C-alpha cells in the first residue's frame, strides 16, 4: 500500500466529464482546425470551456424562448474554427463567433 495513502478515483472520474463536454459541445481538433458540431440532445443550454491540443475553447450555447439557438464561441489566438450546424451549414471563423439560428 502506498504511503501516504492516495486515491486514484480522481483521474478515472475525469475522463467521463471530458468526454461528456466534448461530445455535447461537439468540440474537437482536426488537422489544425477546431471543428465544432454541437449535439445538445434536448438540453436548453450548455456553456463551459473545452481543452484541445490548440488551447481552450470557450462556448455558450443557449436556446431562446422563440426556439432560436444562440452560439458564442471563443477560440485561442491564431486558431481557426469551423462551426457545423445541425442543418450541415458550415461557418468558418477565428477569434470569437456569435451566431444564431
């Protein structure tokens, strides 16, 4: 038994949270570009920060009262992104994107 005793559950419990955020937020790095394809599965909103090899991506996804989705995404400096909407509309951007659909 290690001395002092330690708990190894922290590292194992971090993976589901990482996967949860990256799956719902739809954020992944692909060929030097941050590709964002949200999968909100009925959630009314989602916000947070997702770690990628190119840096942290901050995001806020929110459904308004009229059913419109508002997206606000901030990429690390000098990083390019591609937002892919459920309609398959593709929106290239860098810096900060504010979009509603």
